[in-house]
């Protein structure tokens, strides 16, 4: 089986992954997973698709991720891994879709408007 190339997005984070059969090694931007994502919560988010379809340690994943914060990046990688698992085996699709891992979360930061302090926050009103 050849290398599977997929993309995942969340907020402004974009993750491109290259997945192939292997020993379960995951490298993010040339670094080990535990050094790039130091908190265990982010590592769990990233590994959710593998746990769901019971394919832990079956694939090596090389990730290039840019933009956003680390939480958005972790969720972008999760989406890319889910897409790659569906491409590897179509039987994985119903389980991953049910958990919502294949759905693009389109929520973005609302832009700041002129005449306002933030996107919706107005300047303080003074009656007198």
C-alpha cells in the first residue's frame, strides 16, 4: 500500500498528513508528537480516530501543520487522519462520521468592525 495524503482544517489551522503502514510513529513538523503537543489532552484528540477504528500502532503519520493555535492544529490533524483512515478502508467511514470527525467545523473568529472595540463590543456610551 502506498502513502495516503490528506488535508484537514480547523479555524485557521491547516494540516497536511502523509500516512502509510508502519509501527505507529507520529511526527509533527519534524518533531515527535509528545514534544510538539506537550499536553495529554491534545495527544488524545489527535489519536481519537485510531482508537475508534482500533488501528493503534498500524500506521506511521508524518504531519505538516501551519496556522492557528495548538488546539486548532490538533483538531485539524484529527480531521486529516480520519479522512486518511476512510481512504485506507471504506468500512471506517460510518464510525468516524458518527463521531463527527469527518465534518469540517467552519466556526471562525468574527472580524472586527469599524466603530466598535471588537467584533460586537461597542465603545462605552456616555449619556452626559
